[in-house]
């Protein structure tokens, strides 16, 4: 299998992006990041990419009249960079079927809760409001729904009585930084077999 070329999409501070950059640096993920795209000009992820010598481009959602032209610009940038796997790392926009079909089976997302519980943009707030005792994070393939694609890896953390969105978010983020690089590496090794809703992890080739 030839080396995967990643395109990472972010909206904010980019710590998940950083965990992937660092894992590639340590030789734990056998891929290259060809481009980092953000939908916001002030996303710190742009600075992280530049510091790592990775092409970083803002495709400012506000400059586009509608979702389709915005997604056309994302696709053009990803295709021009030769991206083979799209990695959503804190990208806070819903992608339409137009985008998802273009990269069918080749888009991953990380969500800061144990899906299918607490999908959407305010997972930690929703977790705390509901009163569950365990939360975590989920890496999944992206399908045409919201946070609904086949699950690749999950990690759990306790929810503590005095948690705030910030303290819970920080505990979950530690796990995100472990499982996202792992899931990407499994993909790079060709070890993820999707069967309907199920993702089977094949054993390592000897
Ligand atoms: C992460 O917690 C990620 O799981 C979440 O945004 C945060 C990004 O942090 N993603 C979503 O909520 C997607 N719906 P980062 O900018 O520090 O990587």
C-alpha cells in the first residue's frame, strides 16, 4: 500500500492536528500531511501547520455564498494536494453529501463523546447536563449523517461530580491525542475493514 497523504481540516486551536503531526514525527503514523485547511482565518491550527512546515490554507466560509461553493473550494484544495485521506480534526462544519460522496470511505472524524450518545457541536455540555458517569471520544468514518458513521476506535474517561466543560474536555482531549493517531495508522496499514456499521480491525501483517 502506498503511503497515505492526509488533508487535515480544522476550525480552531488544533491540538488534535498537533497530535497527528507529533505522531508522524515519532514514526508512529506512516503518512504525510499534504495540507491543513481551516474555515476560519484566526484558527491557531494554521500556525501549528506552518511551524511544522506544512502547507496551511484558510478557506474562509464567510467568503462563500452557500455550502456547495465552499465545499467545491475544499475539494479543489484537497485534490490539488493529492490527498488520499481526509482527517477532520475539530472541524466544526457539517459536510454535505456532495463532499462526503467525493471522498466516500476516505474521511475520518473525531468526536468528543462516546457515540452514538451526545452527537453534535456541544458534546461536553450535553454530557454534563445529562448526568452520565462516563464519557470519552470516538474516531469514526464519516457518512452522510451527523456523527453517525462506522466507529473505528473509542476511549472512555470518568465524568466527575465537579467537572466543568473545560475539565471534562481536557480529560477527553488527552485520549483523543492517543486514539486519533492510532486510528489513522490502522488505516495506513490497511487494517480497517468496514462491514456495514462495523469496522473490523485486522491483525497486523507479519
Ligand atoms: C476536539 O475535542 C474534537 O473532538 C472536537 O473539537 C475539539 C477540537 O480541538 N470536535 C468536534 O466537536 C467535532 N464535532 P482542537 O482544535 O484542539 O483539536
